[in-house]
C-alpha cells in the first residue's frame, strides 16, 4: 500500500472544518489528516454564534462534532491543542501537547482574533470580545444589567441583540456617522438605526470612546465628548486581526495576513493558508463564503489538478438580528467614479432598496425592510447583470415573487456550503424532490445562515414537476395531516393506534407521531378507545414528568391552588420518605415534589392520597385562582370557587396541547387570567372570558370571547370553548396559535350561539368524554402494563 | 467469545416498549419490537437519558429526554452526529430472553448510581 499523504490542518474553525470535509470527500483513502484546534469545545459554526447567544440554538445545533465523528473517519483531531512551533525544513509541527507531528502538506486555517484598539481601561474585568463560544458563555454568565457595545458593525449589532434578548440594557457606540458603515450608505444606515431602536437597542453614532472606567471592574464608559455611560459590561467589536504570528515566526511571509497566491500557496513549499488568516492581493476576508471558496481551491491544489484559482470575492452580508431584514452586497455606496444608483425609499415603512450601477451593470445593492428580492439582487451583483433586469425590483414595480431568476448552472446559490444551482437542480430531479425542506436536507443549501432559502424555493419551483408545501403533518413518514387521520379513524370506526397503523401506516415506521395519534383515537372515540401504552410517551406511561437524571416529578392536584395543612403535611412526609431532590412551589400555584424514582411513584401516590395534577401531559393542567370575594376587599366575583369547579370539570382530560386556565376576582387580575389558554376575569356585574392567551414561549394577550353576567354562564362558555378546542385543535397546537388560526368570529359562532344548540352539544360531548376518565394515579394498584413502574426487570 | 446470560422473560417487556435489565452492574435496555427483541446499552449517547423509557416503533427507539433516535439493530443515532450505542445480540429461548453480554464482562462493573449524565437537557421536542 502506498504511503498516505500526511496533511496537517492548523485551526478548526469554519475554514478548517470545511477543509477536512472536502479532503475526506475528495479522497479519504489517500490522506492522513491531523487537525489542530485550540478551542476546547471542538468544531462549531461561528456564523451562528449570535443565534447561540440569543438562545435560539444550543451547542449541539451549532454544529459541534464529537471526537467520535473524527475517529470514525480516521482524522486525528487534537482538540484543545494549540500549534506553537513549525519547522518548515524538517516539515513538522509541535502543539501544546508537546508532540512533534510530521507533515507532507500543512494548511494554516488559523482565522482571526478580535482586534482591540488601545482604549484606556480595556483590560478591566467585564470587558469582552465576541468571537468564540467561550466569549459568549462568559458574557451570558456575567449577565450584565447595562452593557455598552463598542462598534456598530455587523458583529456589534449581533452582540447587542444577543445581550438584549437576555434582558440587558444595551447601548451601541459607533465612531462613524451611521451604523454598519462598511455595508450601508448613510440613508440606509439611519433607517437601520430606527429599526434597531424598535427592538430596544440604543445607539450613539459619532461616538469616540475615551476610557473604560471603573476600579478593576467596568463601571462605565467615558466618551471623548465628555459624556459618561454607566455600564457593567463592555463588548468590543471593532474589527478583526488575522492570526499570523505562528506563520511569521516560521518564516512564512505575512503582511496584515498570511500572504497567499491564487492557488492558496504561501512562499514556503508545502505550506498553504485559507480563511480569515489570509491576505490575497491586498485583500483580507471577513466572511465565510470567500473562505470556503479558498478551501475548494486549496483542495484542488493539494489533491487535484491545481487548476482552480481564487480571484478574490465580493462580499454580501445578511444581518441575523430578529425583526430586522437587511441584505447588502458588493459596493453598496457606489464609491467608485461614474457610479449611479437606483433607489426607492420609504422611511415611513422602513423600506429601502438600492442598486448601485456602473456602466449599466449592477455592482452593489442594499435591501432593508423588504428583502424579498434578496436572491435576485445578490445574484445580479455577483454576475454584474444589466441594470434594466432588476430596475423594476428596486423601484417596486415588479414583485420579487413573480420575477424568477434565470441562473446559469454553475452559479453558486448557497455561499455558506458552496452549493451550485446545477447541483440543486440535479438533486431535485434525481431524487424527485418536491419540498424546500427536502432540498435543504439533501443538498445542505440553506442549512447555515439561511439567506438563500428563498432562492432555493425559486429553483425548486422551476426544476420540479410538482411542488409541495412543507406541510404540518401529524405523521411525517406517511405524510398524513391530522384531519386525514381523524377521517380514517371516524369512517372506519378505529379504536386503537395499532389499528390506525394497519389502516394507513402511521406510527409504524417511527414513534414520533404515536402520542398525537393516541389523542386523535381517544378524542374521536370520546375516550372509549383501546388504550395502548406504547403509543404514549414515558410521562403518560407513568403519569409523572421525566427529568434530566431519569427521575420523575410529582405534582398532585390542588384544586384552584387551594391546599390544606393536612395535604402540606403529606407532601412534606412524601418528600422526605422518598428522598426528593427538591420540593417547589410551581409557577402555577402548585406543589411539586421533584426527583422521585420511578419505582417509588406508586407508593408516593398512595401516601399522598391526592389525584394527579397532570403536570406532565398534553392535557388540561390547572386553574390558577385568586382569593376573590371570599377574602379580598376588591373582589367582585367568586374566582376561587369558579376555578375549583372548572378544575373538577376538566381534570383528567387530554387536550391537543396543554391547557392552563386562570380565574381572577377583579380586573386587577392577580391570577393572570388574560394570559392563560382560557381565563375568566370578574368585572362589576359579570365576567369576561378570555381565550388564546399565553405567557410562555409566546406572550399573547388573550382575546375576549364573551362578557357574561353570571358565574354559571361563565362556566358554560368555558366548557363549550374547551370542547371546541379539543375537537378542532391540531396536535401540539396551543390555543395561542389555535385562536388566531381559526379566527375569533368563527369560534364565537360555534360556542356562543345558545339558540343553535351547538354550545350545549359541545358541553354534552365534553361530559361524555369526561365520564370515561379516571385518576391515572390509581394505576398504582392496577398496573396497565407489566412492570409498569419497575426499576429493572432482571439482574445478573 | 460469547457469553449468553438470561436476563428476563418475554412477558417482562410489553409489546413495543422497553425495560431495563442490569448485567454485571451495567444498564441494558431490552426492547420488544415487531421485528423481535433487541438489547442496547441503556445510556443515551447524548446526555445519558434512559433509552428503556423511550418511545418505540419498528426498530427505532426515541430517547425520552431529547428525542435522539436510535436504530436498534445497529445502535446508530439517526438524527445526530453522536457515537453509536452499544448493541448486544439477543435470542429468545422457550420464553426467556438471553443476551450475549461478553462486552460487559471484559470491564469491571461500574459503581451504582453513576451512569446518568448530570447535565441538564436543553431541547424540548418531547416536552409534556
Ligand atoms: C414545574 C414548572 C416550573 C416551576 O418550577 O414552576 C414547569 C416545568 C416544566 N415546564 Fe413549564 N413549568 C411550569 C410552569 C409553566 C408556566 C407558568 C404557568 O403555568 O403559569 C409556563 C408559561 C405559561 C404557558 O404554559 O403558556 C410554562 C411554559 C412551558 C413551556 C412553553 C409552552 C409554550 O407553548 O409557550 C414548555 C414547553 C412546552 O410545553 O412545549 C414547558 C415545559 C415544561 C417541562 C414540562 C419540560 C419538560 O418536558 O420536562 C418542565 C418540567 C420540569 C420538571 O423537571 O419537572 N413549560 N411552564 C411549572 C409547573 C406548573 C404546574 O404546576 O403544572
Ligand atoms: C458572531 C459572528 C457572526 C458572524 N456572522 C457571519 C455571517 O453571518 N456571515 C459570514 O459570512 N460570516 C460571519 N462571520 C465571520 C465568519 O465566522 C468567519 O469569516 C469564519 O468563521 C472564518 O473562518 P476561519 O476558519 O478562517 O476562522 P475561524 O473560524 O476564526 O477559525 C480559526 C480557528 O483556529 C484556531 N486557531 C488559531 N490559531 C491556532 C493554532 N496556532 N493552533 C490551533 N488552533 C488555532 C482558532 O482558535 C479558531 O478556532 C461571523 C463571525 C462572528 C464572530
Ligand atoms: S423554564 Fe420550564 S422548561 Fe425551561 S428549564 Fe425552567 S422548568 Fe424547564
Ligand atoms: S439524553 Fe437522549 S436525547 Fe438527550
């Protein structure tokens, strides 16, 4: 067997990771790769760091690869090891682990670091940069009340946004007269400023920082103007500096970055460089697309025919700040001579579209507020298309959706993952893809920053014989909607999830949809279905909520949040007896005994002698109440007892998604009824009924469904709505989505018109379904499956 | 070299569910699927979730903590880049479930109560 080519990659960022992928894809049998990365966490997608900071993705979704991933592919990944020394004569490198590793080819992918200008006080505690997972973790841990971000470019705004989502008050200081002055002209910069303010970020332009103040720790920032801004954190986002030190020490030529030619070769034999550490033709790069282009070139240089060349690349940027739509590409200013601009601007709506034109060709663009023409415009810049072709889009006389792009096959659609139109079209046709989600999954186009998704959709539209929307299937494997399954269940009189599986295949291939199928089978049969426990999740198999360590929590029902000394005593005893990890008062006015072992659940329930509070299921949860007329000097309605009555009417009922309720005795609304799925607020002379409220992942004020005079009427309206939702909600659809989807008017028609008899029929069906339920905690003596609560079923 | 051990009876594991058995101190999850019985290590490679409490269909179990899906024949994680789960050959003989636990006897038994990850999960695919 021939000797393998030893390739050492220094740096494990976006470029280094992509390089390893391409090398493996090109010829994994011929190469032996050693990868160094000095960040402890391993591989991740730096572009999505702002999403990580905002908490919308976790580390796993950031693209972390396990050490096993590398092992399985025979890549020697030296995680957390920094290369310190390079001997280009002997062709070997030494990392902080002390070992010398020989190479045949070495590629620098060391990226860059944040550059920190020499501001007085920059080494104080509480001063951060925004570059790595570690930076983000430290910032979040510091949880500042007031932060100042120095630098109002792309990075600074993303940092500011991330901190804002965690409740910090943020001010961005920017030296130039408008934000993102690299990518935006003054008009767009000003408009962006207004949009940024709308999401709660403050900023000052023309602001020069003089000193970061504080005794050891940041306390504030002083500006040259004399102004002082108090702050307990400062984040510096003023630019980047290529990591070229190691190269320089080893005699590899560098200027601002490591100097490379069009084949990504350095001045030293067998040493190459890619990514943000490079300088080509006087150009540094700060984006991932050109870095990936360089990766393709270097792979061709090392393993291929040395035919590909890198020619420098124009930059296009999207801002990843929720609620602000912005695309900028090419020369957005029109700085060069003889540049002209086509502009349409509507500051009232925050919409700005611009095409910069030179000699009749499009060379730059800015889209703010309306980025529907993003794909067309960035493509126009890349290919220097004639201005006439896009003028209508900019002015707004042509609708972006109706102006499909005619791209050549080699045009790159996804800059992040380097996917061409040709490949997307071929994949769509080969695999007969019909949906955008399938195309993204198969080609990876649109999988990273997501800005090319609209273009992917357009290409699909053109290339596929038939396009299907990505539907909200209840069973993805069989592509069945909830209504399809309901119809099958109803028309054939099916009684169990297994029968549904036999009839249409749902729930046979993967377990994902089985809980939803259970709900459909049970509700369609008014709970006279055949219960199958394999079709419920562990929570509903053991009637408790599973926790991170595999133990469970117990929330007994305390109707309306009212408890008694006797119950409290029992809860205390149970917690002690079964070594609970914690006893807690929940956000819903209930008692939670957390960390009970599965095998102890039946005994604990017996000791408590209280019914299940269903805190673990897609089911009716509880009614939060206030002390109402019985105690409160402002109470005008008996909220406590209405709540208790409702809790008794609804307990043990499953629902499409969980249902939480509240009853308040007066408009002071201490029980927060207006942000519950169903709520009642007593007013002088009656009750207001709210539906569709939420204060969880979404915050939505409920809509007033009805205003009624008596407690009994309130109870009736809430019953009718509950059943209407149980029958018409999609699986997993909370009322905050259900109510706007169906529309308040439609709901009113069905649940309020007592003359029609429909509300009473709804209540009747609810009572019928309720009759067939019981307290699941009674299964403590009446196991439904063998070894239902067993810790283990055998030991050898 | 194989080492077959009898771990439970066929009835101990309800249809399309999993149950835990302990072999030489190691947690093993046994599943009763329509394609027969399967046994895999009962510690999810993501954050240590108990796979025996997971949801089963065909030859897949979905972890109860954050829904990583594991193919029971191969131990491969289908929806994440995670190392595969150890699988054990299983046979059923006159109503008894036996598994080849050779791999579990080449190392010392783990101390009790130390097999579950301590970290907190952060996804909510399977939330109540
Ligand atoms: C225990 C409790 C927190 C506390 O310490 O107080 C809690 C704990 C959990 N909540 Fe909650 N929620 C609790 C009150 C709330 C509240 C406040 C309330 O009920 O008034 C909310 C906001 C209101 C709402 O639901 O809209 C709330 C919004 C959520 C959400 C977001 C739902 C949404 O669609 O917006 C989830 C995730 C989900 O359901 O998909 C969630 C999911 C969870 C789960 C079940 C996650 C899981 O599957 O493991 C947590 C179980 C922890 C455990 O280990 O047992 N929890 N959760 C509260 C139990 C209430 C009870 O007595 O039943
Ligand atoms: C918050 C943020 C948001 C961004 N958003 C976008 C965006 O939306 N679009 C876009 O195109 N670009 C964006 N970028 C820029 C993009 O992330 C970079 O262009 C890209 O990551 C550069 O890749 P790289 O591999 O060259 O460098 P890096 O990703 O910096 O990787 C270099 C790695 O090498 C390591 N290293 C350095 N020296 C050594 C050594 N001696 N030994 C071992 N390891 C070493 C470093 O620690 C680092 O992990 C963003 C950047 C940040 C910070
Ligand atoms: S907010 Fe709710 S779901 Fe999130 S960690 Fe707390 S209890 Fe768990
Ligand atoms: S522990 Fe299994 S998916 Fe997270």
